[in-house]
C-alpha cells in the first residue's frame, strides 16, 4: 500500500525538512508553495508542530471506532482520548525535521504492530486495504501541539460521497479531494452527479 510510504518520508527524502503529501484522488487548485512556506512558521503556524492538516470535526471514536479500553490496550490512554479529533491525512504538510526529532517512524511501526495484535482493521470503506490514517492520528494526538489545523479550503473533502457541496467551498478550494470508498473514485466510475464534472 503506497499510503504506508508516508511513514518513511524522512528516510526517503533525507535532505528535506518539510514536505507536502497529496493523495492521488485530488486536484490541486491553489498555490501550495504559500502553504509549505508558512504553515510551520509564526504567527499562523508552529515550528515545533509535526503536521498541518484539515481537522474535520470527527472524533477518534466516531471515525476510527476506538474506545477508551482499546486506547488503553494500545498504551495511549494517558495521552489520547476517544473524543480527540482526527485529521485528514490525504492532504497534509509534514515537518520532517520534527518528525525525525520525535522518532515518528518508529512510533508508527510500533503502534501498527500493537494494532495488528489487537485485531484492529480500521473502518470498512477506506480508500486503501490497510488503514494508515488512524495510526498517524493516534501518534500525532499523543504529542502535545503536534497538529496545526488547516483552513477548510486547503482540503475540500468528500467529493466521492457527498451529493453536493456549497458553491463557495468549491470555488475557494485549493485542493478538491475525492476521499472515500475506492469504488467511487472519479477515474473509475465518474464520481457522483455534478461533482464528477470537476474531475
């Protein structure tokens, strides 16, 4: 699964200090250079943060189906709560310098092992065979100040499952994102209704 490659970006790009990850099920419509140059800098961003991503308001319990008992099994119960919010990992800026400093790749590998032992498979209907977003959310949520929320226009998501979106959202979008079930990707089935024409 290519999505697991993002766990290894600090090793794959050893000279890079910051990088932008974009899922293939989206279209860039804005100048991403402005984002990468500012998101980890004051006053809008934080140079010590690890990731900047859309935080759509869904909890770990609601989106990843993980409760307090399961978080305890994973050893995260003192740092992560089921009501903590997820982020969308399909469009995100990563601070690779901080990632290396915190040893995030090793933390992700360790957590993935624990999740496999626990029998956690992720939510049905993910874009990929293996849920790679949930481990990222859990690791980042376990580190105070790791996440910088992006403004919604940076990742207008849900085009694979929403029937419609406000015109303003579509017009202001810097990234149109067809996240959702693999059988509803626009290159396979034309997307949904009017939104497929955007592809």
